[in-house]
């Protein structure tokens, strides 16, 4: 499975929104172009050289009648450390939502960015396109009291991207296990059984995912049989 980009504004940034206090929060509203499960947001940001703003977070909030974030936290990203944010020169930084959040088509949402320890010497800055005609389905915003009130919405938009999906993908490891084990395939009639934990323990592999196999139907408790793995997702216990 791969990531799919949905809602975004990613061009023509010519200035930035500076967050140099724990009370300084930035925001960008957007109108969902589709329904999807939000798994990550990318923001184009930078930090001061050598600084430590604590951790940075992204929240998803609703939008009130005035176009401001409504103050109700719907989802919060994992923490982003200063080391993950480029110095001076801005770049795209990923904020991951370990628990995906359900986005509904045509609804408005606010992306809210804040830190836990920013100050005048330790800050993060969010790149902005200041043009009057930029992203037409939302607007940037700023709060100097940790989201209690908002000064915008502003003309112009911050750089953001929303995504669904994940970086995980299916990998067929049957041939790898067979080559590593050096075992010869032999089997009789099989019955279904989940043996993924056995494979992990026997093979010494770190990860075994969604692997299914079987045991010989006429297995005798008095015999000990080795696990046998071969191609085509085939997994057996060895005959005597």
C-alpha cells in the first residue's frame, strides 16, 4: 500500500509564519476534496540553526463560522523532534498520525501547528504563499495565546499536504525462508493452522506477517517434526 496525496498547497511560498513561543500557534484550513483516512501531513518548515523548540505537533480541528479553528482537537500527530526539521533552508517534514483520522468529503478542517518549548531563540517557521489568490478552499491563521483566539484568517496560505495510506507493502518471503532453511519439502494432507509465530521462532526472522500454513493430519505426538518451507507460500511439517 502506498500514500495518496489529497489536499494541498505546495507552490509559490515567499515568506513564513514564525512560531517563537509556546503560545504561538499556526493554522491552515482546508476543504476536503474526498473522504479518506488521514495518516500523515507534510508541512514545509525550517528551524533556527542549533535550536531546540521541544517537540512540534500537528492537530486536526474543525472550523467555526468565522473560518477559525474551533478549538476542538479531533486528532493529534506523533511528536516531531527538532532534529527532523531542517535548519534555515525549509523542506517538507512529515507529521504522522498513528491512529488514522477519518476525513469527510467537502467538510472543512484546520491543521494546527504548535511546539512545546519554542522561544525567541528556539523556533520553527512555516512557509507561506502570501498571494491573495492562492489556495481557495482555506486560509492561514495565527494565534498568540495557544489557540484561545485567532488573528486571521489571513490572505495567503501555508504549505501543506494531506495523505492517506501507508508505506507498508506485501512482501512474499516464502522463497527467502526456503533458501535460508535448507530444508526439503515433503508433506501429506494438510489442515489449516496459523503458524506465523512458529516460523518466526524457527527461522530467526524479525518479522513474519500474514503467513499461513498447515500441519500433517496424521501427526503422532510421539514424533518430532521439523518445519518445512518452500515457494508458492507452502509451509509444512516434515514427514518421518
